[in-house]
C-alpha cells in the first residue's frame, strides 16, 4: 500500500496571465482508472480559455474534486498513485480545500487552450451542469461557466459600446460554382487540398478592405487606428461552440495558401489545440452561418473590430437576368459595422465589392481587381 509521500498531487496549473481561478470541467478519466503519461485528465474552464490538463507520469487516478467546482490555480484536485488505488478511495469526495496558488507547483501540464466563441454566434452552450437538484421535473438548471459569462458580458458590451448597424446584399454564385467544379480535380491534384468557397470570400474581403479602408480600422479612445494589414478571423464550429481563429496576412496568400491555412486552423480548433495567439489581432471577421442553414442574420461585432461579414446558405431563387427570369444560386450577404466609424455609403460599397469579386471568381485565380 502506497504511503502519503508517494502520492503525486494533481494541481490546477496556470492557464494565462491574470487568471487565478476557473471551473473544473469534465474529468477525462474515471476515479481509480489507470492513466499513462500524456493522457488527458480534465478540463479547466476560465473566462478566457478552456484547457485540457494532461498527466505527466503513469499512475492510478484518485479524484478529489468533482466536476463543476470552482477551483483556484495551485489547488489540488486529485492524486496519481504509483500503484492500484486503495479500495476506500473509490468514491470521489467533494472538497473545499484551498491551497497556495503558485502555478509552478503543478505537476500537470496544459496543452493548447481552446478559446470561447468570439462574439460571432452564441447558439452553442458551454454552461456547466449544476449539482443542485431541480425544483421540478418541468425544468432543469445549470450554472453558467466562466466562458459563457464572459461571452455574455462581451455581447452586452459590444451592443452598448458600438453603434451597430447591418446592411445587406446578395450575390449570384453561378460563376463561382461553375469555376470551382471545373478546376476542382486539377486544383486538388496540384495542391493536395480541395478548393472551397471560403478562400474566394477571403480574397474578396481583402480586396474590399483595400477598396474601403475605413472598414479596416478601429476606434481606440478618441483615435481612429487604421490597420494596413489583413489578418482575418474565420468562425469555426467546434463541440464547444464557435471559435474564431485568425488567418495571418491573407493578402499574401493565393487560393491554395488560404485553403491550407484555413484547414490547419480549423483542424486545431476542432481538436482543441488552438492557443490564445491564434485568436488575437484580427482586423475583420467572416462568419458563415450558411453551413448551418441560416438564410439571413445580423452578426454581432467582435471588438475591437469595426465590422463583420455574415455569409448565408446558397439558395436556388428566381432572379431577373437580362430581362428574363432565371433560377440562380443566390447567397445573402450581411455586413454589421460600427456606424461611429463606417458610414452607410462605405458599408454598401464594401458589400458591392464583395459581390463583384465572387460573381467574377476567375479574377481570384488571376489575382486581378474587378473593374467598376
């Protein structure tokens, strides 16, 4: 039987500057289960990130703190026993212990935090179930996680701080669909990745940001900061909800480069391997609600950005073409923007530039600018 001195404490590690506490999320292993070095042990949720904590040694897991408990950095939430867990330890007792918080005491390591959704859509619920009994079987209650509380605060802040307005347009994607179908096989053979729609919209966004520089700016205090770079965030759906990793220097990438960069960050997002730098510094955001069937929406700004582009489902609709009614694949476009900085004329112009670009997709392959 192991002695107390042979127990290896599992402590809450530091997950970022200024973060001193969080909520213990899901335990990835059961009490009394054998774990190997590198196995995931549990998640720690804070108001900024959700991180997985991994074992740094082999052992048998003893859980001391149940899921959903508020914990502090440095607090012991379990032990790793070098041998089999004693029978008396099979039931994880709750604890209210409070310990010193230095992160360097932690024997566990944090691998890649997964940030919360960046104010694009908030349908996914990251709340942690409450351990209190419901008042009746007609309703259930669950405690808001730090992530959800932070999202809620920022959503309200965005609405109260910026003068948000949304303008709409639509794009005929006939040419884009035809071109994509025509070149798909060659593109995939040459570049080792499929050609999607998002890379065209990313190039269109770069073009539109150059054409309407006020959209590529932000307000700081009483100053307008013009941004002369094109780091664009793209919303990616994950099990925890939507996150918005940022693609760097999109103006320097061709369609293949954009597709590869997008695939890389989307994979890291879905595997929970994004880091905080992956989400910071974007100048503009694209949210594609169309992948979920959305026809029209008004996306919310992602501060301190001044605008966000919402893409929607492609629908076969009757439109007038050269005096004739034709059925075309149409997409609704929505631009939400901060009216303090961007005037209606500029917002409309921006969407028209997007429309012209995606309706003439050969220009993206040739890297030309659409004419007026």
